């Protein structure tokens, strides 16, 4: 959480830093700040609110006119409420050092007390102000330069960080470091300029060359001289690996849509194709996935598969459980990474752990991976962000290739994660002989139809919008599904609550009678997924039970369904496909529905309150 940007070079730093913050706002948006150095004075502007609020202030203060060096921050509060004082950047007591930080310093209280005993005073409640003063203290007591002081200070802290630090007395230098939070350095024109950011999006129009710092590394960036990367714990110099970015500007802009979420919903047909392109080869009757092929014995000899993830990715993992068990007959457990990491789980060398994460930076998932590795399990990553921490920490993996997902509510990440999991399940089913070649081939043919079917579903957007208008003022909603569509019910409920703030719960349809049915009355909209082959008759009975208690029923059915149409208040039809692949379709109207309700309620769809796209804290 939190986004950091920085620039050092020959251009005006202000537009680079402020526009960079706008692109990183998905990481946190409860306050924002910027420091510009004009060669003499460090100008600071910061405020509670969004980057646009910061811009109003910087326009008035005109700090943007000057400066070839700048750092900026967009915050998701951890220590200290979101207010002007707690916003970053933070100065050290002398006013010579300034820092932006993404992460949490867990032992900040102990360090703060020590610094107070040495005469330091603090303006904010943040752990970050403690860190910048610790660096100042180390610099003073050790008589060292900024880079060394940062390094020594970091050896004293426990926690996670990505930081950028500037020292007025070293005006051609920026120091950055990371542990547990990402940081990318853009290498500009002939080493004459450098960019720093939580991801590469802030500098994509300036350079395609980036260095991604590894955990425990620190970089001293010197204008006109270049970059030196070292290990924080042992001072060893590291060869900085410059990568060519594949990201384009177009991918990170709204492209005519009102919101990123809507754009990303509409990108799903293409995203699904990008996910299976080159992997699913129906003509040859095979699925090729290097990460699986190279480690096929691990998968085939696995006693079980454990899937770890959080939020929407966890829901995709649940779909994965149904897929792996149904097709490949391998036992699967799906775990919240946050629970798994702390409950002393039983993991053996014969387990395959699949970690699913859009961002590839989720702290709990990362910790679960490290735990599984320490117990000898083979860990496979399913990530969207190329080069992310989870992609690097896992033994092997498969990217989802969904393209950048910027809306905080995950949409195309979910469907592409399910696509990857379907491919792996099918591949293993074929290898294990649990699916005949004919059935396998049938799946590949059917999968190929999915992108067009999603396209077709997107055309009912208007119908979904009309349904949204009817239920937008509901205070509570229920989502029901069975089998492959039980996780879709959970995901539908999550989408609604996170962007519209309407309370919603997802349940397996048959569980309703064990409690939730007590909630049903004429004010309760119930969204039910009732696809043709998904325990259809049973779900129809559940729908009848809701009807007889006056609940409002909005059913997602297979096209041509007549039975449910007669009972439900509204029906949304999805094209026919294999039951195992229906989550790729049933989820689309639920995404659209949440989107329209949130828009009608005037909520900030792309940046819902209290959330952030990348959850790099516990
Ligand atoms: C919900 C949402 C979150 C994420 C969760 C995990 O729309 O986006 O629930 O799914 O924070 O994030 P990743 O997938 O980046 O690990």
C-alpha cells in the first residue's frame, strides 16, 4: 500500500512526480504529498485527500515551477490517521533529510522512545518520521554519508519498506531501498536522469529501462553518474539487472471509459485470449505451460495441492479447487494466506502450493509462500504483474497476462486466474488419465468459445443497468450459487460490498436453510446462479424457498431456461458452456451489476474507501 515516486535529472520534476502519483493512486488515496528541491530550498506540500487535492495546493503555492529533483507519496494510512501532518514526505528534525515510505516499521515505538531520549521531537504519529530521524541520528553519530546511514538505519528496523530518501547536502543523489514492498528504478537518457516508483507506470513514457530492486537491496542513484546497488545486510555490491518494460501508456489509461473498472470488465474477452494464447493448442490436442511442463513430476506426484491467496484471488482459488478435483482428481485445500501463515499448517515435500495474486505483492500471500518453501513444498505462482515479488519468490509459475488492472475492484484478474487454473487442471487431468482425450479436446474447443461468449454477455450491459436501478437502494443482498458457481456467489457479494458499500453475503445455495433464510423478506434481493447443469433442480428448489418468503430473485440462468424465468423477478441469460467453465461467464453480469449500482450511488468506483489495490501490509 502507498505509492511512492521520485525523479532526479534535467527535466522539471513536478509533472513527472505528480502524474506518477496519479498513476499510483490505486495503491492508496487517503493523503498525498510532494517535495520539490529547487537547488536551494526543499519545498513541501502535503494534504489529506487525493492527488487532485494536492494539485490544488501546489497550483496555488507554485512549487511546481522549480526543481529537477522531487519525491512524492500517495498514502494508505497504517500508523496515524489520514491528516495533513501524517501525510508524507516527512522531514528529519534538522530539516536536511526527507523521506517517502511504503510499508510498516514494526519496532518504530522502541526506536522512537530511544530517539526522544536523545532529544528528537516528532510532529506526526507515523513510523516513517521515526525512520527518517533514525537515519539522521545514524548519519550524525557515524559521521557517514547518506547511503551508508540509510543502510545502517535499516539494519535496525523490523518490518517492511520501500523508501526514497533525499539529503539536501547531497543534492545530486537519491537513496532508495526495499524489503517487502516493491520499488522500480527507471533508467533514463544516458544515465542523466532516473525515476523511482512503486511500479513502472509513472515513468513509462520516459524510459523502457527499469531495475526492480530485490528485497534487502539499497540503491544509491547519482545524477550523471549512475546507480550502485548493494545488499543492506552485508554491503555486497549487486549487479543491477536492467529489464526492458513491456508496459505501454495506452494500457494504463482509461481509453474513453468512465472508469478503469468498466474498461477492465470490457477487456475480459481479450484478456482471456491473451491468457490462453500459445498455451492452449486444440489442433495439436495439448496444453503447453512451461512452468508446469518443467515441473510435471512435482504436480503428478503431489499428495495434494494447497492453494493460498487473499480476496478475489482466493475466490479464484476456490474455483480452482472444484476444477482440480473434478478434472484431475487431485485433493485440494484452499487457504486464506493470512490464516495459513500463522496456524502452523502441516506441509510436506509432497505438497504443491499454488499462490494466486494479481499484484504479486500481497504481504500475506508472500509470507505463506515463504512458509511453504521453508517446509520443502514446491510453490507455483499465478500472478498478473510480471516481475512482482510473488512471481520471483515462487519456484515456477504462470502469468495471467491480463494486462495492468488499475481499478481497485478486481475483475479481469479473476477471470484470467480462473483461465490459468482451468488450463493447469486440464493439463494434469490429461496427464493423469482422469479425463479422456475426447473430453479434453471438447474442453479446449469450448474454452475457445469463451471470449466471444463474454463479448456477447457484455452486450446485455443495458439490461443489467436496469436491474441495478431497481436494487441500488437495498441495504443487504444475498448471493447464492452451487458447485463451480459457489465461489462466483462469494465474488459477486465482494464486488458489491467493496464498491457500493452495500452489505452482501455469498452462500452455497443449499446452506441458506441453515440460517441465512431467516433474513429473507420482501426487502432482500437474492442473486442466484442457476446454470443448467449446476445442480439445477436443487437450485430451483432453493429459489422457490426464497419466493415463498417474498424475497426478490435475480437469477443468472443458461439461455433458453424457462423454469426459473417463471419464478424469478429478473433473469439474466448466459450462453451455454461446460459447467466447469461457467464461472467465466456468470461472473460478468455480477461485475456489471456492482459497477452500475456503485455509479448510481455516486461512489468512487475505482478508488473505494479504505481499500488499496496492492496490500503490502499484514
Ligand atoms: C477485491 C480485490 C482484493 C484482492 C486481494 C488480493 O476486488 O481486489 O480482494 O483480490 O487484495 O490481491 P492480490 O490478488 O493482488 O494478491
